[in-house]
């Protein structure tokens, strides 16, 4: 009986692996494209919900916020005049990677409180620093730390609020150096990412690529500045391990993570005046041009069939990985 049970488990495991390998291909057949489509004008809230939110497909929308004063006003000179004397939160790292795997830890940036004007000096290279600086605090920092700028944009995206029947959970302001990189991850939000100036470069994976994307558990840590000015990685005490993606999609280690070779990322560049709709649970890795300015709106996702599908896919992937 024990032998029969073992054989049955092996057959079941092979069946699960075949299903996991088939999921991404079937998802693409159901409508995922090889590139991120462009919309040259806004749809109605109902049309956008039906055609993009429900099928969980990304798109780049042109002319979505051409009426915002920020598109013309938000130069570094203007930002310095309006908010230069404010103390704001800035993520500081030695390598540009905040919230990323480093030295077998999940390392978060040093959160430095500094005059916004001093930060702009670094971005404009009036002051040279070996560190990488990025305004990227994701707790609705536009409304909390830069309320002076709210009049130049909008506190919500009205048509998206109508489509989803809710207000955004957070409105975030992003400004940083070209060396600042956002490591591959996913969010439980419907994300509208609006580039005001410069460019953002996105590498995307649909949720159906989860079987090919590795997760591991890491002790959380933080970058801290030592007395000699160097960075140290300091463990957070009595903290639970954090699940994170150790793989760099720009230079994947296929010997260590061979499954990733089966993934098919989408790449897109979002330019000034364009809005990326990044659906919930899509994996994304982000780079930017130097001094790029952006605002994004996070709307909480619906925990519906899409979420249940992803949870099933995630659980099956973990089960196969553990065997």
C-alpha cells in the first residue's frame, strides 16, 4: 500500500506540474498580448472596467491627464520654489535598490528626513553623493508630505473612481535618480501610473507567470549609515521573514532559477503625459530616466475570482517547489 500511495503522489505531482506549465500559455490565448497596447483617448468608466480591469490587462493611456497643470509647471525649479524648504522622507541606498534582496536579506532603504531643496541639489548634481536618493515613500506621500502640489494634479482619477466604485487608497509622488531601481514585485492594487516628466521603463509579468517566478523567505533588514559614512545592513530584531523575489529579470541567473526561462516578460516605456494602467497582481520591475517625476494612484483590488485564481496558482507553485 505504501508503494501504491507513493506512486499515486508522484502521478499527482506530475499532473500538477503539467497544469502549472500550461497556465501561462492558456492565459495568453485568452487575450494577453505580446506588447502593452496604447489607448489614444479615454473610454467611459464602464467600458474601461469591462475591457481592461475585468480581464486584468495593462494598457498605456495617452491624453488621460493633459488638463493637469503639473505637466507644464512641474520643473525642478518650480518644485524647489514651492516645497524646497520642507523636510521630506527620502529613500537612500548604496546601490539604488530599495526593498530588494541583498546579502541574503530583504533590505529596506535608509529613510532619511531632509530638506527637499537639499534632495533637489543631489538630483541636479549640484551636490555629488556616492549614495542613491529617491523620493518614493508609498504611504500617500503626495497628500501627506506634498499637499502644496495637489492643486496641480487631482486627488483621484474620477473615471477610475467611478469604474471601481471607490476612492484611491493612496496617491504617491515619485522623483529620483536614474540609478534608483524598483525590484520585481507585485501589488494588491489597481495602479494608475502617471509620468509628468521623463520616462519610466517597466518590465511586466502577468500573474499567470507565477510558476516561473521564484520566491524565497528572507530576514528583513535596513541600510544604516556607519560613522565612517559607509552603509551597513542591520537586521530588524524579532521580525518575521519576508517573502520576496530574489531574481533580477534584467540579468536572470538561469542556472539557479531555470524555470524563469519559460516566462515571457512585457516591456514598455511610459513617457511624459502618458498613464500606465498596471492591473493588480502583475509583477513589475521599474527603471527611470534621471529626474523623472511621476504620480500614481493605488485603488484596492477586488478580492474576487481573479484573486482566488492567483492564490490557487501560488499555492500549487509552492507545493511543487517544496517537493
